[in-house]
């Protein structure tokens, strides 16, 4: 593979990870598990957590008053009804079902790094850990992007650093520590930078698209717009994580990052 130019290596890698299929699966799992998790948060979390979550959605997606009213209505409804119907067992079941997104993301990382699936006993707790940390990061994204009250001059660099660290840790965690930290850095920087830029684009695209969709389809417009945006978001994630492997195996980067040799084609999972 080293004899193939960088663009050729990247093309082979993107075909290997099956970008569109993986991105669609990630988007579907995130959407399907996101709604139950929102209800669980509404039922169990303090009001400050719900307020931070709404602020994060406003900051990340640039939601206007009308879409925010829809989201706030969901959270209030969840607080009023779910708290009566969802008990401790329901909370655990919801949390475990939400790890479906973690599992798909783990498969993306493993395919990107040409590693076999990790044993379930090694991976199961990592799925839950990733989900819990991701939810915590999501809740406080609004405050981070506002620089904890200082402004976006501080908030944007903080959001960029947090995104890079999150995706650096994500790869290491979901690969079950089978890859050293340094080779994972290019993919983390690519993914974190791309998602930070995409959040800026979302503030332009998502509100206008949501308004048109809600006018045309009613509450279903919220579903159509958010799901299509999730596909875009996870397409970017898939491409960046996969490209990180190729960059980390470039000769100069491999020496600097001490990247382990790439497996032979016969050793790669089919």
C-alpha cells in the first residue's frame, strides 16, 4: 500500500470503511436513541441540566425560537409524563439501548484501523462509558462555546480543543487500547476541526431548513431536517477518522507518531 499515492490510499480506505453506509447507520442509531435519552434526561435530570441542554442545541445548531419551542416542549412533556412511567429499570434499558450508537462507532474505528472486533467483555463497559461522557459533553457545549460567559473569542478555541480531545479519547477507548495514543492524533484533529467548522455551517443551514420543513410538514419537518443533518455530520466523522489512519501511516508522520506497521492485506478483516 505504501507504493500507492496518498490520494489512492485514501480512496481505498474510504471504500474499505464504506462511508455512506456507516454514516447512515450512525445517523439512524443516534436519532433513534437520542429521543429516548432526551426523555430520560427530562424525567431524571435537574432543571439546570435541561436548560444547559437547550442552550447547547441552540449553540450547536443555531436553533431559532420555533424549533427551540419544539425541543422545550419535548423536554417538558418528558418531565411531566416520563418521570411517572420510567423507573430505574427503564433508565437502565434506555441507557443500554443507546449504546447501539457506541457499537457502530466502534466498528468504524476498528475498520478504519484494520483491526478485528474487540471481545465483548472488553468492549461492553466502553460503550456505556463513551455514551455517558458524550452526554456530559453535549450538556455543557453551550457554555463551552460561549467561553463560560467570556464570549466566543474564548469559546471557539475551547470548543475546538474539546472536540479534538473527545475524538482522540473516543478512538483509543473504542479500540480497547489496541492502538497507541499518538497515531490516533491525526484523525482526532481532523474530526474535531471538521465538526467545529460544521457547527458554524449548521447555524446558517439548519435554522432556515427547519423553518421551511416545519412550515411544509409540521412537527415531522423537525425529524426530516435533523436526520439529514446527522447524515452529513457522520459522513464527515467517517471520512476524517478513516483519513486519520492514512495520514498516520505516511512515512514522515509514521516516524514522528511511531505508528505501528500497517497489517498485510491478508490480515485485514473482510
